[in-house]
C-alpha cells in the first residue's frame, strides 16, 4: 500500500491538502484529534477520482461534509479524510407536470441550499433551514425536520459505490426510513459516497418560504442550538416511547449534566454541547450515562444519531 503522500502525488488531482490536521477545526462539536491527511477536492471529477482510487488501493477513507452529526475521536482519524466543502454547485431544471428539479452537490451547506431555493422561488426545503451540515451528510442520515424527511423530496442520488463506480440511484421510499438511508452500514448501498442529490420540488411564494425559514431559525435559536458547539440532537426520537428523547432526558434531570466539559445543554436535554475543552472520551461517557439511566430507570432504549468516527 502506498503512503498517503505517494498516493496523492500519483493521482494528481486539484485539491487542498493538510497533513495531521486537527478534526476539531472541522466539526461542529469542535472536538477531535488529527486526521492523517485531510483533502478537499476542487471539483466533482477530482472528488470522484480521489474516492475511486482510494477504494481501489484499500486506503481508509472518511467523507466529511459540514462536520455536523459527527464526534471525532481524540486520537484522530487514520487514512484519508475527504472534505466535500468545495462541491456546492446548484442547478434548477424544468421537470414534468410543472415540477422543478433541483440538483446540488454534496458539499453544499443545507442553509445555502435553502437560500438558493428561496431566490429561485422554489418551495419544499424551507423546513431544513438553519440545520447544520451539508447536503451529502443530510442525505446519508435522511435528515428529518418538522415531520419532513429528505427522502420525502428526493428524486435520486448520484453516488460512487463501494467498487468505485459512479451511479445514479433512484429513491425508493421502501429503502428509506426514519434517520436511515440505503447508504448506511448494513444497507443496500453501504460504503457509497454521495456526490449529488436531485430533488423534485414546486414553485412557491418567496414571502411564505422566507417566513417559514425565519421561523425555523428562531425555533432552533430558542433551543440553544448555536450557543455552544454541538452536533444538534444527540439521540434519535423513537415514537414507540411515546415522547421525544429530550422529554425523557428532562424527566431524568439531565439538563446541565456534565462530564468534564461535555455537557447536556441547559436549554434542551437532547442537545449535548462542548462547554469549553470537551474531549470525545468525556462526550461518549456522557452519552453512555444517558443511555444507561434511560434504560435502568424508565426501560427506554435510546439510540444516538451522532456518528462516532476515528480512534480514542
């Protein structure tokens, strides 16, 4: 297996490169040790070449969008961490029956995607405004906001599959569920890299779209999403439990609970925050404590939606 520098010189793509780059600079938690090599390809073509060649060489590969919904280990990540932040093009096309097709690159921040739709008078995405992270990560997680899922709007997803082949995957709702997509571990397209997503949307009143976007921003602000570094909601909601996970943790008195500088937000019990210099180890200990108490005291099994990557 070639060294990372040998590999990157061989494929000769246009990209920015940082060796031993702290992941704390690239995640919304502001937590994480060094990535061996952090690469940001300048185009979708460069991105595809890099991911395909890395898969072929068997190099460890982690795809990083907006750095939300991720807790990076204190010892960092081995191999290549590939950022999608330069892959943010947006294209609008006319579709059948008066619909509008919106195609966007995986690295586009969700709020910028919503703002582009607003500027074009296209409705449907406004519930996702002010949600942290990128489009690629939101598709991978099948992000859900205010009873609307990404899969409700998606038409297809362009991917690089586990064999390094570029393909477009039509969205079959039977393969998507709450916070679950076909690209996650154990699913049909496990190991795939999201390159682009295509939505089928419709025209809308820009004033109404803007009002909804501002309302979503205000709601997130009221819950303290932006007061301290966080990854948004720590746990999934399970309808079988009869109430949101935040209400369960409230009942257990978890607001303000902390281990080191890893803390449960005082404003919302399902948001875990970095109150200063939190480590991944402390954050994981706090997550484990919440899960243990929820099960021991209430019989509730709560599942994290934040992904742990790297080494501790």
